[in-house]
């Protein structure tokens, strides 16, 4: 192994450990945010949260800033 390859081994090993944790972290927050946006009838937010991957940052902002304010005033769903 040359010097460049041997210096990449620890980096790749740490990524192999961190990547599954990041994926689980992101999936948990995305699931909660998607559930809340669907329950509140926020179609735009639902699509944005589904498409944009921010490793949980946008989801956390939605849950604690947007949805928390709007949970107090529920949206009337049309009757079928």
C-alpha cells in the first residue's frame, strides 16, 4: 500500500461506522416530520420533507417550529 491509501483506511473505517447511524437518525426524524405534516394537511411540507434530504435538520425545524405552532389550530379536512 502506498502512503495515500494507508491514510484513507481510518477515514473509510469511520465512515462505515457513522453512515448507518446517520441513516437511522435521518429516517427517524423524517418519519416523525412526514407523519405530522400529513396529519396537519400540509401537502407542500410533506413533499418538501420527502424530497429534500438534510440529515434531519429540516425535519427538526418543521417539527419544533412550524408544526408546533399549527397543531394548536387544526386544519379542517373536507368531508367525503
